[in-house]
């Protein structure tokens, strides 16, 4: 059982790293950090297409990562 959980955890970690690296940055340098913050707080922009998919995939993979980690700690 622990071997299966370890393999699943490693595959999940690789997928999570890949999905996070595929996401684009939230700001475009220093000018985006100064002016872009107000747009994110005040604007009603929603992620569309691949950005929305990557965002949802990141959340799902992160939750799965924590669940697998807790299960692995329980069985060891």
C-alpha cells in the first residue's frame, strides 16, 4: 500500500510542478506590480481558456497532494 501511495505522490508532485510552471505570471515586471495590483482588486477580469484550466488543475492537484501525503503518513 505504501509503495502505491509513494508512486502516486511522486506522479502528483511532477504534475503539480508542471502545471504551476505552465501558468503565466500575475504581473509584467515592476510596472505591472505597481499598476497591476489595482486592476486585479478592482477589475472583474476572469481567467478564460487555458488559464482557467491551469488554475483549476493546480487547486485539484494541490488538494490531492495533501490527501496523499496524509494517507502516506497514516500508513507508515
